[in-house]
């Protein structure tokens, strides 16, 4: 069997308002803050991780807090992040709930094969709720303001925008062993979307590639996505991916120890940053499950700098 990614691992976006971000993703979307830490390459910035009740790989939506202006939307970018819920009935609940929070939404519509509801966070982060039909495991968070049956179950699909799919498709299929399964018109009328799946497939394991040559290149800022990560079960599999990228002469970061998982970064041919990350050891490596996200967590190599790091961070609440 060929080397397989098993799905979306996490997605990391950008906020310029960490307190507002925390409020929206926990109080409005009902996700759990499972790790409050810092960007390991820029310790002046928070790195906030939101996930399901058990901080399961494939449910993490994370944010770097940087003092930047709004993104300029365009191609060469990750354009929309989907969050899975269990049913079309849940989408109806969410439409009403978001309206009650003064969040504008689109209409519930079938997009790319799934009942979907588009909306944006207060900084213009483009989001989509997708019904996955309740397939697969889910781990509700008991303290979520969202009823258990309507809680967000995880990530996927993720939509990226490229001006030309030729080389991107070659990397997705020949290097990353994804399978092209279908295509559809873009819901915004801008270009065509090609659907690629990993592992067992389904919305938790799909990447949707919108071909949009008419758009100018995006510029990252608040409301943008920084990178998307794909799942590798363990470190041995990650070693195989590292060797595979080298075999195809695709430049990469080499393996990076992130403490909660081990990572490998590279850019696909249109410049979008991809990561392959291991499922473990996970967020309970330094905190018990019951109290995840309640205090500032630092990986061991940053612990000696805790006092200066904490002094440089703004309060979140």
C-alpha cells in the first residue's frame, strides 16, 4: 500500500485581536481552548488552539496573534476553512444561532457534495459549516455553549485557491498520494473546484482546489490562513514523508519538533504552505485533559524563558 496521509490535522490562521478571537471561537462557535501557548518561532505572539472536547487530531483550528492589518484576498492562498457538523438540521440550528450573534451567513446549500453554510468571523476569516452526516467519531465538550448534537465535530474540507492547477495537482497526486475524485463549479462563480481525497476519504480528508486565474495574489494578514497540516499517524510515517519529499527534490523544512506533534513543512508549487504533522503525542503531553488551555503552556525548550515570555503577552480576558 502506498504511503497515505489520513486527513486534515489542523489549520493555522492569523488574528490581530486575540481576546476577540478567543471570545468568538469559544463563546459563539463553542470550541474548546485546548492549548494556550506561543508561536515557537515568535514568542511575542500567542498561539491559540481550539478543538473538540478531547483535543483530537483533525479538530484543531489554531491562530497566531500578530499585530497586522487585514489580509488582501486573492489566489495563491488557503481560501476557506470548513468545520464539520453532524446533520443538515444542525446547519439550520447554526444559521439561527449565528444570526442571534449578529453574524451574517449565506443560505444552506449543497457545495462540493455536502450541505453547507458559509459565514465569516469578525476579522473576515472565511468559514463554512459542512454536514458530514454524523459519520465517524466525535468528542463533544461538556462546557460548550453549543448543544452536544450541534457541536463542531472537526475540520474539513479545506479550500485552496491557485491560478493554475497543473503543478499543484502533480504534487498532490504523485508526491502526496491524494486521489482526484470529482470537480464542481465554484459557489462564488469564480473558477472551478477540483476535489482531492486522502486516506479513507470523506470531508475530514478532502482538499478542494479552486482554480482562479482571474484573481490577484493574496497578501496575508488578519483573517487569512497561514498554513494547513495533514495527518501522519506517527513519527515513523513522518520519516517516510521526509524521505519522499527529498526523493522528489521538493524543498522542505526537515522535521521540526513542536512537542505536541512533530512537523514537516513545504510549499506546494503555487506557494501555499503545507505541513505534515504526527497525531501524537498530543496536547496532554504537559497538561491533564481536564484543565487543557487554562494556563500558559510552554514546551520544555521555552520553559526557561517563561518570565520574559509572559511579560510580553497581553491579557486574553
